[in-house]
């Protein structure tokens, strides 16, 4: 956190000053470690084993916050008899189909609850890998669809039968105990390479600091998701925090540190192909022909997600205004639909196959920042045109003349037909707008200076691009042009360059009703009388005032600081804050007092906005057929879930299992010591000659490597390698190795090393340091190599791109790449130049048996 989020880390330092204990868990010792009370070195890619061990410790020693668990989680829910766990099937759950490499999730459901979730286990495309039968085979392309459930999670068919004593052998609590029983301290030490006594010390620390009187927070950076078990990593933390009563309470929670200042904003108002604003799922072309089919699975379910029609209709009204009416399905037919995988790595696959003609890159540098950079560059070389919007000429804009493949002869500038358009972009200081960050906080920033010369804001570019396209289509009679013609695409502009008003855009996202600006998402309606471009942002422009620009001094407000900016949804600072009080509405303790039921006022009181209706009493019981929020009892705090509970066990919604399970990374130095199943059985392999995977336990690629960030540089380096002050602080690409590994491989401090994978080979200066520790795993020493990923060929500080080494191996739920754990070899000296570089890579492949000698 200190390396990648130094501004936010000041509050960790402040917490430490006030007496908080800080534990840092990471493969390498960092600035965060230096300021923590304790540092635990862990093997990259073994997070579920570590968290599973902590969960097992809690359950074995009965350190769970039992009153919270029985009241607010699905611990007592009884599962179907046909459910079989990984303990029964050697690393697989029931429902696995080896022919399709996917799960039928029906057996994961609650007993006596209808199975209403789609068959989420089936995916699209993806061939088998070069790794053989350990990986699930082909996917069924006919029934395939990557299911996206949006903000409300998966639908379940009703509330389950519950054993409040938690003794039923098929209740979630007992299943949880059996599932994590093998995650003993000894097993954690063997898998993760941690010291048993240190692990037990951390386990005691988090349990002693959790419960009725105290809370513990988990903070993770985005790297925790960049694994083929990424979603399950976060699920593991969720299970642990629910067991300890650390969700919905002050000082608890799971804080997701975002990649930069507004990554939260770019998922809220999404850059993701499979979501609409506010985490509404993108319609599927085959399953959702009309709005009724689109909302059918969720409309009328219990919880606030049961209002999905109101959220969707309000979005359509924001898009198409008066053209969207009940008579024409609110122009639902104008929405784009999913016809397959449209993610970033499928885009590259299409480019390589000659199916992609054009590409927009806005603030993104895949030539350096994406897994397997070589495939990224080869794909862009197949385009007809490429638009790059950035502040500097990044590597993705110049790959055609100075990329690594030009030097090796794999690409020839004269033969690349890609026409590159570089359009200079304004920085955040040169435009108005919001940052939305870790705590879902929309903070308004005002333009400090005008952008230089031809640099323009993103808002300017997309607004005027849309305006020009609309003008060109104004007289068209082609029905395919109607969605563009009918768009609400008129914003106030100002200044010599006609800069659109960012406040007007924010107001549109917030929403309007018949009487003007809306004050919150409960006001949204399904009849077309309201509009909102992002339902979770509804209310950020309440009363016609930009609430994101609020700057109330701390001395004039409560410690929750609701007058500083605006947090979605509804300016709520802690999600699920009903869980901060017991089922009767009383604070769990005076020390952790946050929200409570005021019997005299007959409403919820406290410094934050309550999660659901302020006047719903704790003893409220819904009518038998009540839906949406009316179907939630007064003691069910997880308001987006159909059963109102926090899920220790996920009966639906995940492709790769209802419980987190330790699988090794796709590239691992050791076999899985817990199960016969080596890796996530339904991870998404990416079959391409340039994307070979390493064998398990390979003496050709014997070392683990992980990529990471440095304080002095930012992501792919486009905002930092061009600056003299930052380049002076970190002037050269380097690798971190332990003294033991340096001796083993003949590496010299400040000398050169070549790091080799089956994708590429790169060179780096050597930093010999105790910050990277050798680990003892399964009775042998495992070395790790640390690689910051900020460097490329352009700028003042230049170097090879660490991500060139990575394979493309995707997590099945969200399609994120595994970029924090892979294997490599490391050798002294600089890498070869010219055609000798790909020949070195091929030589390694042949030695590893993953490429024929004649290929």
C-alpha cells in the first residue's frame, strides 16, 4: 500500500500511531513492510491457502463471532444432499463436466429452494492448452455465456431452510468446517513457505482483535485479483471477515485499493465489456431479446436488486430521453448485446487472426502493461488503424518503429499497415471531473490549468467524436443508425475549444424526475418518469448541487465526514451498516457504536445513512409474497442479496466453486499438496504458439517471479518515465533476488541478468537484497524473483517490459489475467539481441518439451 497508494497509506500510519497493529503479507519486503509491526513473506499465488488456514483457525478454536454469524450469514442454511465438496472429489466440486471443462451448479443450491440460476459454469471458446489433461478441455460454445450478475449477485429461488444451532451436517457452517479442515498451520507452512509460529501469531492477532468489541480490516491491492483464482481470493477474505463479524462495522471491512485514482469510477461507469453503468449486466443477444427477458431473473426478487427494471429503464431514459417510451420498450432494442467474449485478450486474439480492423487506446499501454506484451504488439501490427490518446508517445503508439520485434526481425516497419493516430490527452489537472476511489467516494476536482496546445480532455474527445458522427448520420434512413441519431447528446460547452460541461454529465448520471434532480436511487421508477445514467450515483446532484464538490471542514461535521464529497450509494460511508447493530437494533458494543434503532424516534440513528429504509424497525417481518426491499426483514442487513445474508457459501454466481479452494498458479514450481487437481479446473487458457505454458515443477523454469509497482513510477510508466525527477529516483529497470539465489545463479549486485520464460526473455539490472526471501516449500527451497513492471523503450528511464514474460491465463469469473505468479529462469548477463533473442526462447521451450525441435 505504501508503494502503490502512498497517499492513502498515511492513514495506516495514523492508525498505527493510535495503537493499531499492522501486519503486512507479501512476497517481498517493501516500504509497507518497513512500517508494519510484522511482515510475513509468502509464496506468490498461495493466498487462498493462507486465508484458508486463518479460516480453519477461527473455526477450530471457535473464535467466530457466533451471534453475528447466526444472525447475519447463511451459516445455518442447509445444502442439498447431492452437493459434494473438494474433500470428496480430490479438488473438484460436484457438477464438474470434464468434457466441457465446466460446472453444472445445480447441486450447490440450498435444500428445498428452486434452482433458478442459469447454468453459469459453461463458457465460450477456449481450446485446450499445451499442458494436457490437468486443464479442463474445450468449452461448449453453443450454450456458452459468461454470466454477469451485476450488483445484486446471483439469483436464488428463495430463502433456505435454516438450522439455527449450526449442527446439521449439511448446514453451511459444518460444510465450511470440513472444507477448511485440511488447511492446518502445517499445511499453510508447506504451501506458502511461511513460519508456523509466525502464522499462528497472526491468527491469534486477528481473532483477538475481532468480535463484539473490536474489528479488523483487510486491505488488498488489485494484484490480489490478478490470479486464475482472483475472485476466490476475495471470497476467502469475505468468509474470514464474516466469521469474525468484521463486515458492515466501523474499523472492519475489506478495502480494495484501486489501481489509480479513478479505477473505481471506470468500473462504476464501466470500461468493461460485460457491464452497463452501475454494474447492470450487459444484455445477451440470444437470451435477452427484450427488456422483459433482460430483467426476468431479478425483477421482483427480494432485496434492492429486485428493482432492476427501475434502474435499467432509468438508464435507457438517460441514453435516449423522449425517444424511450413504454410503447417501444424504452428503446431497449438500441442497446448493444453480447455475442461472445469481447474482453481485452479476446480482442488481441481477433487482431492476431485478422478480425480486428481498428483499436482505441485511451490511457492504456498494452505494449507494456498487459500480459504477454509480444502478442499485444503483434496484434496491433495487424490493424488497419490505431487511435492512441495519451499525454506522451507511449510504446503502444510507436511499436511499429521501435518495438522489440523490429529488432528481432519478427516485425518489419515497412510491412506494418497499421495507421496510427496519436491524439494528445489532457491530464487530470487540466480538466474538471471526479475521482472515484477505494471508499466509493466521488471527489470533484477542478481544472487547474488549460491543457497545452492540442491536448484535450477525454470528455471533449468523445463528445465531439459523437457529435461529428451524429451529424454525418443525420439524414440516414438506415435503421442501424437510429440508436446514434436518437441519443441524448447535447451538453453545454464553454471556452474556445467548446469543452463540454463535466458537471452536466455528472448531473445526468445522478438523474432527474418529474420535479427535477433526484436525491437517491430509491426514487427511481420503472415507468419511464425518471432518468439516471448510473443508478448507484443517483443523488450525487441532489437539489441541483454538485455533492461531489462538498468540502465541509471536519470541525463542522461528525467523524464519519458525510459532508466531504459523496459516496455511492446514497452517500453511505459503510456498506451493509445495518450489521453494525444486533438483530434488535442495539449496538454490538458501545465501543463500536455506529447505527442503532431509536425506539423513541422510531427510526435508525447514527452518524451514517442507514443501509435500508430509515423507518424500518428491527422486528419488521415482510408479507409472504413481498419483493425487493419490502421482502427484507428488519434484521437482514445484506440488502442486495435475495436472502439478506452474507454468504459464507455461494450457492450460485461463481463459475469455479461455491467455496475458495487452493489451486496452484498455472505456472508453479511444485505440485498441489492439498489435492490431485493442480490448478483451477476451469481457468481460461489462451492457446497460441506465442503463449505456451510451463510444465509444473520444471527444472527449465525453476523460479517463481512476480510483478509489482514502485512508488516512483506509475503503472505502465507513461506518466512517470518521461519525468526527470521520477526517472532520477528510479532510473533503470531491475530485478530483485535474494543473496542465496544470486550465489546459485552467479548473479552480481548491479550487474545484468536475463530472465527467460516461454514467451520472451528480458534483461534487468540485478538488486541482490534480503527483501526477497527464499522460502521452504514441500521440503525444498523455492526462490522468487521480483520485477517492477513500469519500464518500456520510450522515455528518460528505459528498460525491458516485465510483462513480456507473462502468459495469458485468465480467471473464469471476470477474465482477469494471472500476472502475479509465474515461473522463469534467471541467468547472468545481458539478453541476446536481434534474431538470437527468439532463438534463446525457443531453445528453452525445446528443453522444457513444449516445442518441437523442428518448430
